[in-house]
């Protein structure tokens, strides 16, 4: 799991996308948009996208970088632990 970069004004994901991973923000700021309206922000040290990952639902918001961002994506194992 290496760090991935996102430039300002790039989307991490969009509302309605499939949710197959969560993200840990190691640096930067992202804006949260629901129905094209900014409703909040996420900053370094936060995890996002976990609800879609765990519930296997589509993304409920769009996430857009307001500044350059470094993040790591987190996925669930495809096989159960024994």
C-alpha cells in the first residue's frame, strides 16, 4: 500500500460511484459535495469512504481535493479469515 497523490480540483470519487475501498488522508484537504453542494471538508489524519466499503453501497458524496493530497487506499480481503 503506497501513498497516492491527488492534485487540487481532482476528484477522489464521485457521488454514485461504486465503493470498493476506503481512504486514509495522510496530507492535504478535500471538500465533501452532496448533490453538487459543498457540505464539509476532510483533512489529514482522517479516513473516508468506509461506509460504502463496509456496506457495499454506492458513494453518498463526491470528494474533491481543495489542495494537493496524499492518501492510501484500504480494501477488505476477498477471502475470509480462517
